[in-house]
């Protein structure tokens, strides 16, 4: 019965007219919360807030003389403890964004688990051109290369990191919904971010925001995204607008990332 309901829900989403979601995508320019000193944020990830499962680091705004036109953001981490024994995973994501509007130019990602190493590079302009190279660790298995192109002309297409910097720049009024196209790896997604309320969370004044993702299919149809059911983010309600906590329901259960360190860079 549950399987039938899931299929019916997926079909109903896929049957929506293209304009039903394409015209909802947010097109406004970045808001007043643009500037923040270059900072290194550290997070602890846990299952259900009880079992530590990973370390995550987020660095953005560090000047690099090699790339003067861009703001650079990096996100990296690895599984730890019991989680590492069950699912050893390491990753490093880097986004090169235009300074004036946070639109990505290049997104580069490296991921490794027990079986393979996967490298993804996206070049963004009028189109997003993706190249994914998978190198299996097992001898005798061949390297797999996949290339894709995605085009959307109605609004900017963000990657995982540039989407965050764009959202934090906005006014973020309670009740406001931001609808973004995200293309972090080789598949585009539609992200709906709603500002729920202002509240004190972990001793800090925060904005509580809900996030929902849907995959965009090959015919620009919306599909369910089973890997992440729902997510809630608490963003500091100040000029910095840094993530204080991210809590999500994913395919392995309740996962929480909590801010444990903040270091400003020179």
C-alpha cells in the first residue's frame, strides 16, 4: 500500500505543468547581508544527537591571489567512530563564485568511500556542464566517466555552497519562501526554503528555516528525493548569518550537524 501511494505521489508531481514550478523560482538579487569576514566554521555530526558520526568544516571568503574574480567556499569532512566502520566516507567540495551575485563559475567535488573515488566538476555559465569520473578501488574494474548538460534560463542555478551564501544575504522575513535551482553534482534539484520563525536556539538568537528538496527529471518534471525527506536549519539572527545547526531526516535516520567552532581568518 505504501509503495502504491509513493508511486501515485511521484506521478502527481511529474504531471505538474512546467510553469507550476518554473515560475516560482526566486530571481531577486542578493540582499543586504553580503559581507562577512572570512571564517572557518567547524561542525560535529551525530545520529539523533547521541552518536557522533562525522566532522565537517566550512570555510568561506578566504582571499586567494590566484583567483581574484571569485569568492571561494570550501566544505570538507569525513565519517568518524562507528559510522566510519560502517560507511567510511571522505569529501571535499569547493565553489568558485562571482563576487557580485554568488553565481557559481566552477564547482569541484571529490568523494571517497570503501569502494570508489568519485570526482565531479561543474562549469556554470549559460549552461551547467558536469563531468563525473568514478575510479573503483577494486582491481579489474574500469574507470567510468559521465558527462551531462543542464540548461535553465529563467533564474540562476546555484551549487551547494553558493546557494547558502545567496540565501544568507537575503532579508529572510518570517513566512518568506525562497525557491532555488541547485546543481551541486550531476543532477539538478529544486530547493524550497521557508523561514518559519525567530527563536533562541542553543543560546543564540536564530532564524529557523525548513528545507525541502525535489529532483528535477530529464523532462524538467519534479520527482521525489528519497535521500533527504526534510531538513531544518537554524541560522544565527545577526549580521553574520552562520548555520548554528542543521537537522535532517535522511535515509539513515535523524542526522544533526552542530556548530562547535568558529575562527576568523586573516
